[in-house]
């Protein structure tokens, strides 16, 4: 059986591990779980390290369970947060769970006939407060809970005062998840991000105190993956990259990985792909010989985009990239959905004109120097057009060109290119 811990170790995906965990994993097929709160209808790349841990676990012959937490999701985990999360209603929570299930199915094999087929669970629905107090609360002291770093950081933090009782109970709910899975699914190991260590060890302690100290449970965490500015990838942080193509287009997703630094690319290709060590080592060496070719970034972007979206989405993202950085055609522009089109030209100067003006027909020189300010004067617009230096929707234009609604992309955009690198997006309203 392939060594799961060693796999995580060389990939830089191992933060903390409870004594005895590696020995257990080498001795037998282990059922392990990772929990995620359905606080949004999509996972984001901050979740990917944990999901990839489950993927490697299954590839190493063990059984992964993902718990899409109902009870914990309705409360919110205080770990690493300076503010309390908004509480979700039942309808929103169930919708989010279904969306997450569809995303995780791309990473794990739920259909396998082998004993290590992946499983998704959400069990805690009808558990009363009195049940919780009797079955869980009596086993863990307030002193034990108060000592956790996640609690202390919130109590002593500067962003807000105190910690609500709702959030304070989170570690017990997560601990009881582990107890339930231990009893009903023979789950002996919990995986998670390193900020979850306190919650996970509360679970191992609850199992021992409830079932007897001969019942051992184990814990393993991965490092928290950070962006270039050192901030954590999280739903409540700005500039997030989501797995749902409606939230983050495959083009923007692909561009994110393509534009990471050399240092991050070397780290991320180990964490976010399933490429083996020999392949990754060879890519790193090739990259070092000529960093300008960005071999690591290109392979990383390709692998992760296919894994999260599809080969078709990758091909479309590459084609979209060529619109700005390479040769493209009007047909290429017209194939883009509006969200991708706007992502590509995000930051490009915009001009606005009235639809009625366009319907009347506008000579190209007036269009660029009167109706818009693409050129400061009609003379300059005429001169560059005569020199074959102006394109509309990726097609060269001449002085006899008249702009009409037939030139619209997605019914309201016109792309003007002045020279080789200067783009302008005209929005017709």
C-alpha cells in the first residue's frame, strides 16, 4: 500500500500529525474524513488542499469521507476568523450542499466497487439541545475548550469583542461529528487545515472520554495555503478564486494559476495536481533553465483547470487568452460568453455611446474621435486607420467603414484595437 503520509510530506501538504497515525495507515485500510461547511454554494481554492488530501488518501488505498456539515454549517467555525459568520437558513444550506457535492465528485471516486469508495455524509439533523448537553457537553470541560488557540485568539482579538456561545459550541459539534463517524463508519482519522487542529483534537478526546480510553482516534492536518500577499484563501477574504464557473470563469481561473510567482508555482504544482514526484522534479529543473518560458505555471494552470473544470474549458481558456496575447478572430470573440469577455477585457479603458446613434450609422473616424475619445482628433484617427493600424472586433478596418448594430458583440460591446497593444471597449447603451 502506497504511503499516504510520505505522499503528503514530499508535496509539502503535511503540517501536524498525531503520534501513531502513520503506523495505522501502513497497517490497514483506514477510513478518514474531512469536513467542510456549506457556507457558500461553491468551494474555492482554499478548500482544494483538503480535497486533494482526500484524493491522495483514496489513491493510496484508503477510504475518504467528506462530511458536508449541516449543524456546523449553520453555526460557523470561529477558527481563524475575526468576525462571526452570518447564520444560514435551512433552504440555503441544502442548496449549498448539493452544489458542493457536484464539485467534489470531480476529485473523488464515489462509484468505485472497491471497499475504499468515497462517501459523502451529512448526518446531524434532529439532535436536540438536551441530547447535545447530555451526550456531548458532559464529557468535555469548559477549561479544556477555553485552552484552544482558536478560542483564545477570538477572546483576545482586536477586531471584535468576545465569542458568542453559538461559536463556542462549534468545537463540540465537530468533535461529535468525529465520534458519530467513529461509531457508525469506523472512521479513525480526521483530516483538515492546520487551523482545525484544536477542533480535531477535541474530537479525538471526546471519542476517548465517551467510549473509553482504549478507543484511539487520530488527526492529520495540512498547512494553510496562502496567496502571494500572505493572506489565506477564504470565502470572507476579497479576491477569491471559486470552483464554480459562474463565480470565477474558467478563463480567470486559468489566468490565476498562469500568473503565480515562480516560488508559488513550485509549491502549488505539488499541492494542487496529482502529477508524480518524478514529473514535477523534471518540470522544476526545466523551469530553472529558462524561467521566462514559465513551464511550471503553464503546466500547473493546465492541470488544475482540467481537474476543476474540463479539457474543453481549458481549451476555451487558452483560446480566450490568445485574444489579448496572440492572434484571434471576430469569430473567436463571438464564441465567448459575456462573463469571460468582460474578464478578458477587465481594466481596458471603456467608452460609452447611445444605441440610437449606432443605429443611425457612424463613420469610423467619427466613431473613434467624436462619439468616443479613442483618438484625440479626427486627423489622428484617419491617419492611423489609413496606415492599417485600427481593428474593430479583431478585424482591420478602412476609412469607408460605417459602424452599425451589426458590429456588436453580445448585443452591446465593440472592441477597438489601436496599434498592437491598445484596446478600448465601447459599451453601447
